[in-house]
């Protein structure tokens, strides 16, 4: 399927691969944690920056199935078996069933897209994801007319995901989108990054990427997609409804109860740029604002 949106970012906007790989250490360095892993010149730049709070740091590297520590996913995710892999698509679809990863990949057109992608924790990067539009997969399953929402679930396998032995979240990790959000061409299932297979700590073999929403909406290692007429539960909303709403659109005017979301730091070029204002819908306002016409986005945050 052809691109259905205009990409205004170029190769020059992409965060260098090395910076991407080192970002956990880079961010850790900002809090004075793991200083030994930071290269000299980078350290000098960091020292001029106000350190992040503990809450910010602990949220950077999020894949709680592998532990809550920022280095846990990179350390433990290799244990995950991703072959064979299938996604159950059920609920309000004409063609429910288990779709194997191989079958899905054979039917989808995988493209490279360049996304500005930021996390709720106030940093931003530009990532070249490879993937396909979620809409294409949903069309394959045949969405029924009464469906209004899409629910997603991550694998539950405590033998390989030791973080699931602890009730830090209610497993499985679940997420949801309204159907029109899910069908939007910016919503992709990512299978690769920087032209390589997606690393396990980033959600192999398939994870969602919703670039106008905060990072936690981008659920990793998906095994189930359910079409429904009711707003599906979402993990962070279940854990803390006051801090995390269903929509979670990047919105600089709505502060998180514990921190401002008005600005972000761009990671790139080996040095930190100054804080820059966060853009409404993470810069995708033109593409997605229409989805929320008439909605009070402070109420539906
Ligand atoms: N299954 C699952 N998906 C998840 C998470 C998680 O803990 N478990 N963390 C989320 C959060 S909070 C963020 S910021 C992003 C981080 O994705 P990245 O490591 O690829 O940048 O993944 C999201 N998807
Ligand atoms: Mo996050």
C-alpha cells in the first residue's frame, strides 16, 4: 500500500544509530547514575544540564515485563523466544483467528518511515521505524461496523519475562486506541528499526508506534488485538488513573500531575540541545487534530 501521509522529516533529522543505542546510558548519566559508562565529552555537556528527577529516569527505559530497572530490558530481553509468534485477532471482526507473524509479514507492505518519537519523560528522538500500517492488518481481519475501539495485549510468559513474577503492573500489559486512531495512517506496527529487525527490548517481533501519543501507548510484543465497542482498559490508566488517561495525546498544555510536559530535550549529535517547546500532538497536529474536533482535551487527556 502506498504512503498515505506526507513525511516532512529527512535523513538529516534522524537520531544517529549510536546515540539511539546509547540513550539509556546517556539519560542515566543525567541523573548521576551509571556515570562510568558515559564518554568524556558527553559528560561535560551533561554537567551543564539540570539533572532529571528519579521518576523521569526510571521511566526512560520501559519494558516492565523485563523489570523496572532502566537497564533491565536490554539485559534480559534476549531470553524472549519470538519464533514462533502469532497474534490473535478477535472480537468484532469477520475473520477472527491466530495470525502468524510470517503470514502477516507476507501480506503487509513493510515500509521505512521516519518518526519523531518522544516519551512522556521529556526527551525526543527521530527514529526510522520499519513497519506497516495497523489499518492494513485490521482490514485483513475485517472490522465489523459496530466496532469503535481496538484493544492490544502483550505476551504473558513469566518464564522468559521475569518482571511478570512481580505485580508492578496487572499483567498482561494492555493498551487501546479508538478505531479511528487505530486506522490513522500514522499508526504503525513496527517490525524494524534503523533497517534492522526490532531488538527484543524494543518490542520484537511487533510493537505499536503511535507518534502523536506519549510513549506508553506504544505497546510492545503484541499477541492479541481485540475489536470492541467499549473503551478498552489500559495498563497505566489502571495503575494510576489520575496521571494517565486513555488518550495520552502529546499535549504541552496539560501537565502531568508530577511534572510539566511543556518542553523536551532532543537527543542527538552526541550533545544535548537545549530544551525545546513540545509541540501539540508531537508535531503531528495537522495530521491528527481533526480526530478530536469538539473534544475537551484537558478532560480527555
Ligand atoms: N509491553 C510493554 N510495552 C511497553 C512498555 C512496557 O513496560 N511493556 N513500556 C512503554 C513505555 S512507558 C515506553 S516510553 C515505550 C518505550 O519504548 P522504547 O524502549 O522502544 O523507546 O514502550 C512502551 N511499551
Ligand atoms: Mo514511557
